C-alpha cells in the first residue's frame, strides 16, 4: 500500500518538458503517477487471479490556465479528489495521494506468482497499465470556461508475504 521509493519528481521531469515551450495562452495539463507497492499473501495453486488490496497512489499534475484555474480533479477508478481555486492559486503543480479501496480495482493475472506451498513461485510481480489516473483542469478567463483532460497509466509492484499461510478455521459444532 505504500508508494515505491522512486521519486515522483524523476517520473515527472519528462512531463515538465511539455511546458518548456508551449503556445502562449494555452490551457494545459499533464499528470504523472508514481509506482506503488503492496503486499499480498500466498494463494492456492488453482487460483489464477490475485485480489489486489487497497492501493495508495501518489499523483502529480502540472497545469497552466489562461486566466484562473477553477478546479483540478484527480481520480483513479471511483476514487476522486478535487482541488478548488483557492488551493490552485499562484501554483503550477499539485500533488495528491489517493487511497483506492480493493473493490475498485480489477484482479491481476498472477501466473506463477506467490503460490502457497511453492517456494519456486515468484516473490514479486510488477503489473503495469492495469488502470489509469485521470486529471481534469477547469479554467476560466473573462467569462470563458474550458476543461482539459490528461491521463497516466498506473503500475503496482506486488510483493509476496510468505509468512505463515493461514488455513481457514475448522467449523465448530457450537453453532
């Protein structure tokens, strides 16, 4: 659930180039997402898919408005955060952290990853592009409004926690 220790600024540096020589007066937005990491427990060999836990994504958006930035909305699946004009004033970038509940993200095809009772199965699985982060920027200039959109693919690194594999409890006759 923690973002991987890669600096989001390194991933974002290439996006800044887009703002180096833009056409004057354009409304623009770019978004970057840091790879995140999550731990999962071993699964039974007959189960091919891994249920993803809640995941935390560090997102950064750089923007430019002719006039004023009215709002910036960042989302992953159904998890959304909107920043208002007051937060965006006099800034050209914003960072947010979104925690996406497990039920909002599809399962990952696991292959030979983290299989219970199989120490030869992989201990890490990198899943790239399984979902995307979306950003929308609303600008206002002399009564005119515009909206711009951007997206970035998301990557998660799953780590197998091979501690004790828990068996389901035996049913008791006390019920």
